[in-house]
C-alpha cells in the first residue's frame, strides 16, 4: 500500500474510476435524458479530478508549482460548477413563479 501511494498509482486508479463514472453518466443522460446535465457533470468531475491530481503531485514530491496549478484548476472548475447550478436554480425559480 505504501508503494501504491508513494508512486501515485492509487491516484491513477481513482482517476480511471472517475473516467468510467463520467462515461456511464453521460451515456445515461444521452439515452434517457436523466441524471446530471453534461456541462454540470464535466465541471463537477473536473474539480474533483484536479483535487486528485493535486494529491498525486503532493504524494510524488512534484514541484510545488504543480500543486498550485492543480489547486487553481480545481477552483476554476468549482466556480464553473457553482455558476451552472446557480443558473439552473434560477431557471427553476422563474418557472415556479409563472
């Protein structure tokens, strides 16, 4: 287990599982029109993947700048996710008032 964490392989496994999750949810959306809208899903998973990549950078002793890059990317994805949710919530509120 120590080797799995020290080399970052555990993080690689997490990222692979996230990719499978994304594909499954996008297929569900496309076939049934149910679930999380693609833009929201991608923004959410991008934030999570960026945090996981920041973890990988920290575990493997990467240069500190990479940690900053991944954390900044996570922030941007998080803000995009919030903006999409906010917009969807306001649409729902506007429809309820009609």
